[in-house]
C-alpha cells in the first residue's frame, strides 16, 4: 500500500500505520491529537459510556436528510416555515436521545436554494431557550444574519430573508445565540442549505439521488444515551455520527456519487480517507465549486469547513465494501462510515469536467489588518478565548471597514498547543498564503473558514461590497467562540 502523505501548511498527515519518518510522526501526532487544552489533555483519556461503548460499527443505515418543502413559491421567492423543537431520536440502537432540532429532524432538513431566488424562512422557537439563526457562508443583510443578541425568545417567531445573490455554495444553518451557540449546535441545531445555480448544473456532476450531504460530527453520550455537553471537552466526544447516525453504512451503486461533506463538529478535525487509499475528487469547498477538480486521498476539514467531493465507486466490485476513515482521528473517531457497493441500476452519465468555474480576479487590496487568535492554555479553571487580546463584547466594534474596500487580513494562531480556525460572516475570502507559502488546492477556492494549527499564519483577502452593518468574525471551534473568541466588524 502506498504511503499517503497530506500536507496542510507544515503539518504532515501520514497514514497512521505507515508512519515512516520521525517528522511524519510528529506531524501526524499534531493532527491526530485531541486538539484540546493541556489541562484537559492531562485530565483524561476518553471513557466511553456503556451506551456508546455498545454501538456496533456499520450496523445502521445512513439516512439522507429530508429536503424541506416550501410552503409557498412566488416568481422570485421560496417561503419556508420551520419550528425549532426538542425531539427524541434513536442514536444508540434501542435508546432514545433528546436533541434540539430545526423542524424535528437531527440533523435538520436540507433547504435547496437557487442563486437569484430569495429564501424566506419563518422560524418559530418552540424550545425553552433563546436562539438566533445564522446562515453560515451566506451574504445576507445584518438583520437576517443571526446576530447573537437578535434572539428569538421561547414561543417567539422571526422571519429571516436570504437574498441568495451569490453563486453555488454549501451553506450551513446553525444557532448563534450569545454564548449558547456551542451547546445549541452540539445538541442538534444544524441544517444544510444547498445553494445551486445553472452554471453548476450544466457541468454534469452526479445529481439527484447521487448527490448526498454527509453531515459529520462527534458526540459524547452518557449511559442512557443522553448527550453530554462539557465546554471545551475534546476528549470524550468519541461517537462519530453521519447524518445523525453512529458509524453508519450507506449502500451505493458502482458509479460516481457527489458528497457534500460538512464538518459540523465543535472541536474536531476530520480528514475523510477511503481505507484502500484510493483518491477521490474534490470539486468544491466552503464557497462553492473550485476552479478545477483536485484528486486527493484525503481533505482536511476543521470545524465548519465543507468539502464537495466525488467518489467513483465503479472501481469496486458489487458486493464489496470500503470504510471511510478519519485520518485525523485515533481510536473510535478514526472511522466514519462504510460504503457498501451494489451494481449500478443504470449507466452513469455524470462527469467531472476539467474546468469547474472561473473565480473573479483578485482586486488590489487597500487595507491590511492583523488578527491574532489565542486562548488561555495554562490550565486555569475557566479559560477564555481572545481575538487580538480581547474577549467578545457586543458593545465594542473591533474593526470598522469601508464599504467597497478590498482588504488583506493576516490571521495567526498565537497558541502553542491549541488549534483554532477563522470564520468571517458576510464574505467569502481567498486564502493567499499559509505560513508564507502558496496554499494547497483544497484551499484555493472561496472560503469562509480557514484552519490554523498552533503557530500557523494565513493571509486572506476579501471585498466588502455586499451589505453594510455589523457582522461577526470568530474561531469556529464553537466552544472557543462561546468562550469569547469572537469579535465584530462594522461595514460603513
Ligand atoms: Cu458558522 Cu458565526 O458562524
Ligand atoms: Cu479556537
């Protein structure tokens, strides 16, 4: 078997059982570590509960999240209604687990949106906690952006308007209530929104039942299969769920499939990898299609990042199976799901063209800023997160941006052991460089989350030409943003 080495910055991720050099081992250690603070690191090895420990792998079929139907359609708008409510769902076979949901499903239903058509969602909060709905990756007016203080109180309703004046992208609806976002998302407030357009459809990528979201996350379950949320616990969340089910299997035909992979974990890195080391084709990232497809054995995804990938199962004999592993995990989280291959029903006419899209030219930037992400990592009891030394304060505007400007932000992780990443609301940016070097093809498209391992630095460029108002930027390890690693900009 070939030795697979993937690089993201200076980190070398090597196939666990094929570590050959010391450098690779160190790099893989950094990536397969539990990404936690030294205190938590010292405290514990995971102790799976009896419920979690009893979950057989690849025993439950992976569901495909249902597609939400609009309640009404006009010539330019699709109207939806969703109720946020608590439901019980079966995660561990034979047990019921209480989860928070968008409209009763875990994860929430998928909304299929179309570039140029507005989506209007009337959200009713039937939970007993205030919520705020954010559409991650979307360019929306600040009134519909899910600002942490613009909450929907229990029993309340609020209507969000999404203009969809941007090309195809895999967007993510998730909670953003002030300091509660980490726990709410972890308990289930997460739904995918697939924004498509005519240019994308013309490409002939696998579509319909061969175009499937893979919403991957982890969870810590107690002995009764209840969800345990402990702030910043990256040790015990060892049960991997895909579309809400633990280590499921998915029956695929021997043909090409498109998978829209979302890392919806709060803290965990994922690197999906087919166990036989065969490559798949990455066609899109956070902000939609890449310019060109990229063939790779694994894509590294930090929390909130998306990868649109095409896997060709025609190379597998019907009746065989292949496990999707997680190269960035050890123990239980080193496995994600299994694909069981059956004969194709019909001929596969889908294709992956050599050119997928042309990204707009990069305007000349006129403003440079720098952002340093840090978190207390000295083991103190209530660690806080900081951006440029400050914890989030909704009464403070951290950055004022002139409408229309193109800026370059140098973002760095000032910690020694804690990984972070960087998300901006409103804009999709381009990653110009990582640690002074050109970026990997997986990061060359439009991005809204960029990973930053300890000591790393990236330069990102964005143009603020869509809306004015207040928007957030933060670490998307959601426990970290809830611990204060968040700031706001005003576009004026
Ligand atoms: Cu996906 Cu402010 O978040
Ligand atoms: Cu962080």
